C-alpha cells in the first residue's frame, strides 16, 4: 500500500469535513486528489492532531480529521493523552507511516525501530487505535471512522518512498496563512463559526 492509495480512501470517506495535514508530501498529494477548502495543508511538525482536537471539541457535530506523518505524530505524542482524556467522538487521526522523515531526506523515525504508535495510543487511552497494512484494511478502518463515535486513531503502514518523486505533484498550496484564511472562511460559509471577515 502506498501513500496515494491511503489518501484516496481517506478523501472518499472524509467528504468535505475539516482536515489538517502535517508537514509532508501528503498535503500535495491530497490537494491533487481531492482539494477541499476546509483544509490546512502542511501544518508544522507535531501540531495537526492538537489543532484538530480543539476543532473537534469546538464543533461537536462536525467530523474533524488530522492527517499526520509518523514523524510528526511521534513529535506530538503527548497530545494523545489529551485526546484520550477529552475523548471527542468526532475526531479522526490518520497517521501515514512510512517510517521516515521522507521530505527531509528519508531519515528513519522511531517507528522504523522499536516504537509502536498504535501501542502508544492505546496506552494513552485511545482504545480504537488500529494499524492497517493494506488497502482493504484501510478501507474498513476509515469507513468505520467516518460514521462511528471515536476518537479514532488509524496508523496506515505505507511503502518506503523515493524522495525524488514522492512530492512531484505540481500542487503546492502551502502558504500556511492563506490556507488558514480559506479554511476559516469555509467554516464560516457552513455556519460552523461566526463570520468575522469583512467582505
């Protein structure tokens, strides 16, 4: 299973729900596959799940998705204890696990060694944590996460990537400020947050 296959499944089940992606090639791939305005691409390392936790708590009737790389999730592991404590049923965390920091030269992450993000999440108190290793398992986990109470934590093991081609998409919408403004306006347009921008 590769990153693109996982994100195709994710996009199909996500619909237009708010999502935040971590710093990786995944944002480019997702934008190319199924761009939605309610998306912040390329959020800094360790922050997507924390930001989505806040969104999920603030918007309890709206499914919210964090899409992390394993490196970003490892950097933000402490967030998992707060996710477990607050237990927002509308939060889905998808970790794309290629066991490397691919965008900076493919240095191995702790998942390439003895770390196990599923065990860590379960230890933090997220009982739904699951690892998927093929398209069928990813389909089952993400379809379930889209319609059942969470929080859900899905680690998708993907094949190693060639760093020369993994981010070759021409879609590079990663001005974080601009993305945040578009994201906020998308939520305003749906009536999920108050309108504060001048027209």
